């Protein structure tokens, strides 16, 4: 339906920006590979990469996804704003657009209307499968024919003054996510060169790696892995990438129980985001945390 789709005023501009955000971290990764080969990598760079990856990644997994999209828990106003800022620093787009796209994905998962399904209108055979994987992974970012309408799919966030402000000021938080590792590298290393390598690893390389693990949820986790629960889509649990996706790769479990704060629903499934949420609950940073009962698990188990 047309009302489901977000109208785009400057599609060419948006494609150019998306291309730059996609290409620049890739080029930076090539430079980083050369840096490692030349033994120029500092432990400071590894530290900044890890800290920036985890903090902005949790901004996406706990903030954009489990909280803003699915309301898996409740929290304070200040923490709501902080989660929106951390997710914005991941440079995956403004929070309201991100949420609208993801809620539309759940409403039309793997059928016509899904913004990034690898299984809809991509042809048959190996060629169609590869085309579908590319579309789900990142091709959908360059087209706007099925993007979620913000007013239709995220009216609660549009009406939220804190979230709306962070959404409008997205460019500043994205820029801050690059300036922080530069400043930290400069302070720790004492030179501008140290600041630039901090920017390289804590900024551009971190963005590249985080983006592609996030994209893998849309592509790989709708194609490969185990189906542990009955759902009406092709979602799967791919334990291989559970740790770098901070628990998001248990995607079939998520589609079976979308509002659950935990995606790794078995004791042996590592879900870092769920562990953080549990810890936040213990110190009263979050409450009304949604969990799935054993009876509901058994009822949907394959």
C-alpha cells in the first residue's frame, strides 16, 4: 500500500550519501589492512575499535531494536535519549526511519512489502538467490520503493520529543561517533597521527564491520541457519555470528517472539545484549522486561 511507504524528496542525494557511507569505511578497511601488514597497528587502536563497536552496537541492538522498535522493556527518559544517541553514532540512519523500516519488515516479513527480504521478486536459481542476498544485505539501502512510512509505522517515536530531537540532529551524533575515537587516540597517543589511526579503527573500520554484521541479519539470517520455532517467514538462527551481532543472530527466535528482550532463548545461546539488559534491570535502569515463558517456547518449538 502507498501509505505504508515513506515518500522520498531527494532520492539521488540519499543514494549518494548511502554510497559514501558504504564506500568510505570499505576504503578505510583497505588502509587498515596495509597498516597491520606494516606493523603500524597500536593497541590503542584495537581498544578504540572494541569500545566504539560495543557501545554503538548496543545502541543498535538494545536501543534501536529491542527498545524503540519492540518495546522489550521500559526505561528512564535520559537513558532513552542516550540509547537513541548511541544508535545514531553507529551511522545506520536516523532512529525513527530505522524503526519504521524494521517494523514494516515484521509486518510483511518475506512477502511483498518487506523492505529487505532476500526471497521476494529476485528470480530463481543461483542467480536469483545471490541477487536476493545482495538486496537484503545492502542493495535495499539504495532504493526507496518499500521503505517504512514513519507516520504509519513509528507514530509513537514521531510524537516523542526526545527521540524526535535525536532523529533531527542525527548528523551531529554520527559525526561525534567519528570525532570521539580521533580525540581519544590523540589524547592517549599524544600525536595527531595517533588520533588519525584512532579515527581509522574506532571510526571507519568500526562502522564497516558493524554495518555488515547488522546487514547480515537481513540477508544471512533469512537464508542460512536453524529454524527452532514456527514462524510465517524464512528467519533462522545463525549461531556462527551471534557474538559479533551481540545476540541478534538468533533471528528465528526473535521473529517467533518479537517483543522478547532475549533472542538467545536457550541456555547455551550467547546473547550479549540480553545479558546487558539483565544487568541494567538489576540496578533499576530498566524495568518491565519482557521474557518468554517455557510454555510459550514449547508451544512454538519446531
